[in-house]
C-alpha cells in the first residue's frame, strides 16, 4: 500500500496496451461524431464546429506526451475566447485533469489544475456562458475534482497492478531458483551416494579377476556395496519427495574405498 500511495505524487508509468486502445478509440469516435455533426448541424458556425473537433483531437497528444497535450489544451483555452467557445473548451480542459492525473508527474497535475482555476473566473466574467463567476467555480470546479479523483484512482490501480505483476515475477523467479537448487542438491546426493559404492564395486571386481583366492570375499563385498548403493538411492529419492535432505549424506572418499578392498 505504501508503494501505491507514493504513486499518487510520483511520475506514473505509461498507459497499458488496453488503456491506449480504449483511449485512442474514445478520442477517435468523438472526433468522428464531431466531424459528422459539422456537416449536419445548422445552429453552429463551421469555425466553431471545426474548433471543437480540433480540441477533442488534441487529447490524442496524451498518447505521445502528457506535457504537449496539456500545453496544447491550455493554448486552445486562450484561442477559445476568439471563436466564442470558452465554455466547452473549459470543460475539455477540466476533463484533461483526469488524464494528466493518470499519466503525468505531480508538477504537471498542479499546472493543469492551476490552468483550470485561472480559466474559470475568466470564462465566468466574460459573458460567454450563462453562469457568473461563483456558478462557474461550482460547476467547472466539480468537473475538475471528479476528473482528478478518477484519474488518481486509475493511477493507483495501474500502479497496484504493475506492483503485483513484479511481485509475481519475483516469486516465479524465486521458485525456479529453489527448484534448481533442489535439483542440484539431489544430484550432489546421488553423486555422493553412488560414487563411493561404485568405487568399492569396481575395486573388488578387479581384485576378484586378478586374485582367485579372494574371489569369494570380493563377490560378497560387491553384493554388499550394491545393496548399500540401492538402499541409499532409495533414501535420497524418499528424502527428495519429502523435500527434506538425507540425515547423513555420504562423501566420496577414494582412500576409504581402497581400504574396504583390503
């Protein structure tokens, strides 16, 4: 939770592929609807309609750079007084606060909120909208606050998702490392168990082949060593299934094997 809380004031990571696709589709559909309404509507001038479509299209800049997207919308806010559309442009600027809250560093968030706060009294006192300054602060302020809250929630959710992905990846790596370590331990145990008894078997086999007087003793030693090797192999396999190391691992000692052949 500490990491999620820090994400509210730190620079956020970029949009995921799903978020980018949804955001791009939303902007594209809105721009398409605006272009269609430009040719259909009769109550607005073409310049105003085109300007509204252009303001909507500026949101696509956030897919490339939040800074350029914010600067473009702030500039559009200034131009909106010329085309007599400060109200709708201020709504777009307030909506962009949510996008900035999801994507950008806290400094850009503060800049975007400050731009909205400066634009509200200018729009309210310009006579372009039906609201006075106080009403404009209430209406546009509520839009800004809601968008800011939604953006921060999406930011925290995205950060939590990425944190869980990193934790899951770390857990999988740790599990793989533990599996490799267990395999290495089993291999070492098999080497320690089998190598000693096989050495005894080889020594006695050579001895029985070269000296007939000790053949019976050598065969008995070979049989005993084979039984030991089989029993210790079973112990290693049983311990590996129970995920516990054998109680007394044996270490290959050539001098001990030689001593057992005498």
